[in-house]
């Protein structure tokens, strides 16, 4: 009992000498960065890619360093003193790029590994793309507003606490997450590993107003969903047209 009392007295005595217990909470600032393409051919189609909610990493060198966590991946952006940027995805160098699936389908903005031809497509509400009106891209297409993702309903299959299967209807906008899809050279076939990636890609296609890519992803999604319904009209308001 005396030993325990002595230990408690020692802790009480040394408690004020521990500085980190009295330091204030660290200040966390979120930034917004813009990634410009280095290739002139890409620049004509993708003006820039903007990412919000970005952390600024501590760097021992003079350049600024920013850190992005997305879909279990890390994007590290170094801004050099001359203004140029160095992009690394999971320690692998990459650059801003575009991809054509075929001659009938317009481009999609993406990332490309610097030492290869493989393409990486990130889907996130924190990533914003500014592209021109080339191909089938049309920002004024009335029937493809961004709210379209809220007008597509899917019957989801769930397991309750008793391990019984239950069907629940949900909007695709309620099921959105972040994902990473890798498209491999040279065929550039759209191969996805989960149904969740298709839902994210469908929202991505709507956001960049790519009609051909939207139709392709929607056809894949119809094969995996139990049932898809479309809310074309709500009361007197037309939800889906075109």
C-alpha cells in the first residue's frame, strides 16, 4: 500500500513538468490546389484539375508540398521554386492526362504514370475538372444536369441482424464514395472490381457531361444492380429529360 501511495505521489509531482500535456491543439489548415497539365495536347482538352480539402505536408526543402488522401491512396504534390509541379501517386510519378476509349467516345480527364501508359481515374466530390467542349462534352446539355445522380434509384440487397436478406431502395447519390480505377495499356478496357466503382464512375461521367461514358457505365451498372428506377417527374417538376 505504501508503494502504491509513493507512486501516485511521484506522478502528481512530475505532472506539471510534462510540457505536451499543456500545449494547445495543432492548427490544421485545408488547402485547394490546381494541377495543370504539362503536355500542350492535354492542355487543349483539360484546362486543369482542382482538388479541395488538401493537407500541407511539412517539408525540409524550399518547395511546397501538399498531401491528398483518396480511396486508400496518397497523392503527393510538390510545387518547385520555378512553379512547376511534381505529382506522385503512392510514390510513383504521374501526370495529368486524358484518355480516349475509342473514336466514338469522347475523352475523360485522368492521371497517367510517367513511366508507363496505364491510366488512373479518381472519383471524388473533392476533385473538380475544367475541360473544354471538345468531343461529346457539353456543359449546357439540359438532360444531363448533375442532379441526375439523385434521380436514379437502385434496389439494394442487405443482410439484417438475423442474416435475412432485405431489399432497400436508395438514391445513387446516397451511395457515392471515393474510388480509384486503373485502366491498363494498350487496350484501355474499362474493368472495374466492384459495383461501388460503377456508381462512382456514373457520377463522374455526369459531372464532366460525358454522354458516351455515361451510357457505357450505366449499361454495366444495370447488369450488377437488382433493379434501377428513374424518377422522371416529381409532382409537376420534370426531373429527367432528353
